[in-house]
C-alpha cells in the first residue's frame, strides 16, 4: 500500500481539478472550476492542498478497516501487508503504480506547499496507526505508548520507502506493468523486514 510518495505526497485521484496559477497549492489566488450545481470545490476541502491530496481520508479509513476488521488469526502487520498487495493488484491510486501517476508526483515535488502537507500527512497516518496498535494491545488509543508510536513510524516509513522506488522508476519512463510486477516483491521484502523488526505485532 503506497500511501506516500517519494517526498511525502499522497496519491491523488485520476480526475484532476482544473487550477489556474503558478503554484497549485501556494498562497497565490487560483481559479477553480465549480462542481456540478455551481458549488465551488473549495467548499469541500478545508485546505487547498487537499484538492491534490484528496485520497487522505480514504487512506486513513483503509488503514483503520484493515487493522480492525482483520481475521481472528491475522496480525495487524499481516493485515496491512494484505491491503498493500490488494491495492497494487487493483492499480488503486494509493498504490502509486499506474499510468500517468508520475505527473502527480512531479506536481507535488514542485510545490513547497504540497510537500509540507505531505509531511503533515505522514505524521497524521503515524498517529492514526499508533492509536490503532495501542488499542489492539489493550492500551488507550488516545494515549499510545512509545512502543506503539515506534512501530507505527517504522511501518509508515517502510511503506513510504517501498513506494518511492516505484515512483522514481515510473518518472524515469519504466513501463507501468513492469514496475507493478516488481513492486509486489518490493512490498513483500518490506513487510518481511518489518515483521522481523516488530515481532510483537507480526
């Protein structure tokens, strides 16, 4: 599950909103095409950056459901592995492997505001996962301990690192299907390493 791009950006929906301006998420005014009915798109997003990073709520919900709705004999880490591989097989935007995805990541890398929002998103995902791991261990979700926080940080970092290679390769022109096939092995190695590092939640 490639939730994060090479510089912290989340995958975006493949139906871009039309923006006008030099920086799609900067401080300069931008013009935005209204949604049907004449309601400005800004009304749906508290921050301009989330127009581009509009899969953030879905990513959070997928993580929560994967951990909470996993099988009786399945660990949280195994559930996240299964989710990551499923998203890749489906060519889901959150897997960061698909035709045209490299254009989104270039936009993120070219925008300081989007990069900053991406870094915030990493922290948000870590906090969400730490709360889930604390809850699953019988602790308090609103006060995860250092073990849960460390585990969450390592998992998110591993997922991000696994996806960065795929993004780099696609941006370099490698065929999407070739990247996708090899990304399966990258994810497996990543989660194998996480299981060795975190036997308590594997």
